[in-house]
């Protein structure tokens, strides 16, 4: 019998959208689905989770040691619950990637990272080599610890269910790590990984000033999230959480605009599943044109303001 | 304090990976292999700790085929003091690598392990966290800054997370995994490459360490993803806007 535990991502106030994408991977597996909300002062998250469709039960662990979502305590907690399940699923985000391998090691099982397809109860497909290849793997472990690429699975709706909530005990604080600082980028824009439209800039923009002056008005017009190549982040145009790619965020919006981005394989790994890709680049041979549905060759300094004006 | 740095030999990041004709594995024969870029950052982080007087000795470790010796020589040319190869022709999963590393750590007793956050071939992003769990140690993944206070029992690590940056106070000993912006790795100089040839390289086996590395995952198939169909160049902004509005209707 397939028994799935989905570990929700949240900040004690809001359930992150990634969780609803993971649920749809869980539904593809079939079987009973439980959702774990582990945190502190996270009642509103529990309320949201219990409304998710297709969930049989919400487990709620309320404990100060879980407030920061630290890997040591969370992995320990999930390890105490794991025996009742055949599958443990979490999003392949910075949150999920941080603690799931720790859980897998505590359970002495392999982890299957970043799946993009469910092929069967024990068989999954995941990208390797920056998405150049897809590998299909079968696990022989009794418990499958799996992280799910959110952009590869449609999110389930926010409401439609009415799952009962069961309180479960937490775990004592390991005291191995504690948070001493948190700097979050505040933006009125949609979340990069959930946005319908993403406007992304690369080294071709030349400076942080140009990035802002050219891309923000365009993103405003399109109600888009802003993204960047690694070169743009390394050059200090924007902060690290804007990076799209193999080692940054993986996005698959309806529309992705790559502006002054050459299209290195590591960047393509993060955006080539977008529905429509537009590239603006002055180099007609730039590899980005190989994946773009629509390419515009020319100087971004004139083309981007013209595009903004035309929308 | 000793620092242990696991380094993986991977297909060079400039080379596009392809499946073999049978679709059963990745074709690696005859292709350029290099140190995983995140591990170069890990070696650099260890060197800077040594240069700042926080670390006494740097040990590089690689698990895999005999040719991983080259990767270890590179680590020693960059400044690692000695290295250990856990030699096997078996395909190693992250859990197996973590178990091999644990055995070496029980023997070497380092105060810190610095891994790459992910290997750019399998992109698993697991080994460091698994190792920390097996040792019962603290972990700090995706590090973009390390702040050591001499003699302190904890280290401050800044991590790249989804919404921005988080700083953790981390109890030592610990496992840290490196993100891209932790540092810019140095290049090995010719004299140091020569010197590295004389540095100690010990070879062990999984059997000697008492670790069962039998895979838990079976690779059924490796295939190229469905290609994106080629797009078109548009002549101007007006045509682009028209296509987006009327052809694909995304705006
Ligand atoms: C281990 C590893 C991991 C990596 N991970 C990532 C990752 O996650 N994400 C990522 O993005 N990269 C990643 N990279 C880096 C990647 O290899 C490229 O270096 C990077 O994507 C290049 O960024 P770019 O396209 O902005 O810059 P460039 O390659 O320098 O391209 C700039 C482009 O702008 C164009 N341009 C310049 N001026 C103008 C103008 N006036 N008008 C129009 N076009 C103009 C140029 O023609 C050029 O095509 C990684 C690399 C390694 C080794
Ligand atoms: C197409 C393909 C199919 C495969 N099929 C199988 C299979 O069927 N069965 C099987 O058992 N294996 C298989 N493998 C190999 C195995 O999956 C990988 O080697 C393993 O998953 C390691 O993952 P990773 O390197 O991405 O780990 P990550 O967790 O991403 O690595 C993170 C860090 O851990 C350290 N590290 C990782 N590996 C080593 C190492 N060997 N030595 C030293 N340090 C290391 C490094 O610091 C590295 O930066 C396959 C590999 C490929 C490419």
C-alpha cells in the first residue's frame, strides 16, 4: 500500500506554492497522502494545508526547535515518522535540498533528487548533467525519499479538501545550529519560481543601473518576476536569489524573456522548459537563439525600451 | 584543526554530455574530466582557512576509479597537504560516498569537512548532508561566507537560500557545502604542480574500510530530453509583440 508523506515548505505564516506542486507528484504516485507541517506558530499554515485537495491527513508538529526549519531537527523529526510511509516527498528547493539527504542517511536509503516525472511507484525520471540528459531510475529501498522539481508538476488547487489535523510530538533541539541572521529580498513582484512571466537579464546589461532601468519597467508592464544569469549575479547587478540555472532556480513560466544572456548550458538548465522563450541579444550566433521561440537580434539598450513602450 | 575536502572527478563543465548508443549510461570515454567546480571552491575555502591560521592540515579525498588520482594531484597542486583515494570501479551513489567518508573521518578526526554543494554530473546535492547525518554533526549547506573566530567552538556560515541569505551559528565539527559565490578559486602554478607529485597519496578500498557500496538505485535508461523545436528570428519589436499576443497568446 502506497503511503505518502509530503513535507510542506512554509515560513510559519504561509504555505509555499512549491508544496502544491509536490502534491501533484504525490497524486501521480497514487495512494494515501499525508502532509506534515512542522514549525512554530504555524496554525495558519495548518489551516491552509487542511484545505488542499486529495490530502487524507495533516500532521502538525508545533515546537520551538522547528521554527527555523533547520536541517538537523527537521530530518530527525521526519525520521521518527518515516516507518509508517512508503514515500517521503519534499520540494527540490533550497529548503528541501537542505535536509532530505540527511533524512535519507538516517533511514539508510538512497535519495532520488529533483524528479521531473513519476514512472511508477519505485521508478522516477530526473535530469542529470545540467539537464542535458534524463535518467530513469528504479529504487530498491523500502522507503523512497524523493525531492520533486516544482516546475515539472502542475500545482494542485489551494482549496477543495477538508483533511483532519493530527497533532504529533516534536523533537528536542539538537543545538547543532541556530540562526543568527536572515536577509530576505522583499519584492512586490511574483515569486520567481511561481511567476507566469519571467524577465531575466545577463552580463549584456553591463551594470546594476542598466539592469534596473531597463528591466524593471518591462517587468512592471508584464507583471513579471525578475531573474538573472550567474554572470549578472556575480557582477553584482542583483542578489543571489535571482539566479536561474543548474545551480540556481529552475523556472518554467509561460513566457521567459532572456535579455543579454548568451545561453550557456548551465543557464538553459534552469529555463528551457518554459512554454515560450524570447531572446534579445546582439550576437546572432548566441546559443540562446537555439532554444528561443522568438529571437530579436540587436542592441538591448534600444530594443528593451521599445518593447516596454509597445506593450 | 584538520580540514577534509572531498573532491569528485567529473566530466568537464564545458563538454556536453551524451548518452551511449544503448541508452544505458552516459558516454564518458575519451572525454576531458576535471575537478567538480564546487570542489575547487571547497579546496580554496580550506586553503584560505589554513592561510588565516585556522587550519593546520588539508586532506583531499576522492572516491572512484584510479584516474581520480589526477583530481587529487590537482587538489594538492592547489595546496592540499596530502590525499586519500578510495579506489573502486563500482558506480558510487552519494550514500556510499558518505559512508566511505565517514570511515575516513573516524580515522582522521578533522574539525571540518568542506564539500561541494552538488556535483555537476549527477546534480544530486546530497553527499555533504548525508555525511553530516551519519556523523551526527552540524551542517551548513550552500555557503557563501565563512566567519571563523580563533579558538571558538562554533563557526558562522552565511547560506544562499531561496528568498535571500541566512546566517547560521554552526557547532564544530561540521560539514559545510560550498555555493558559487564563496570564493574565486586560484589556479595551480607550475612549481606547485611539480611539488604536488611528491605529496603523499594513500590508496584504500571500500572493503578495507568495511563499507558496502552496493547501489540502491538501478539506472534503467539515459536519454536526451525531447528537443525544443527551433524558433524564428523576428525582425522588430512590433512583430515580436504581435506573435506573443496573437500566435502564442502569452500576453
Ligand atoms: C559549476 C557552474 C555552475 C553554473 N551555474 C550557472 C547557473 O545556475 N546559472 C547561470 O546563468 N550560469 C551558470 N553558470 C555560468 C554559465 O556557464 C555562464 O557563464 C553564464 O550563464 C553566462 O551569463 P551571461 O549569459 O549573462 O553572460 P555572457 O555569456 O557573457 O553573455 C552575455 C550576452 O549578452 C550579449 N550582449 C552584450 N551586450 C549586448 C547588448 N548591448 N545588446 C544585446 N545583447 C548584448 C552578448 O552577445 C552575450 O551573448 C555556471 C557555471 C559553472 C561552471
Ligand atoms: C547517468 C549515470 C548513471 C548512473 N547510474 C548509476 C547506477 O545505476 N548505480 C550507481 O550506483 N551509480 C550510478 N551512477 C553514479 C552515481 O549516481 C553518482 O556518482 C552519485 O549519484 C554521486 O552523486 P553526485 O556526485 O551528484 O553527489 P553530490 O551529492 O551532488 O556531490 C556533492 C559533493 O560530494 C562530494 N563527492 C561526491 N562524490 C564524490 C566522490 N566520488 N569522491 C569524493 N567526493 C565526492 C564532493 O565534494 C561533491 O561536490 C550513475 C551516474 C550517472 C552519471
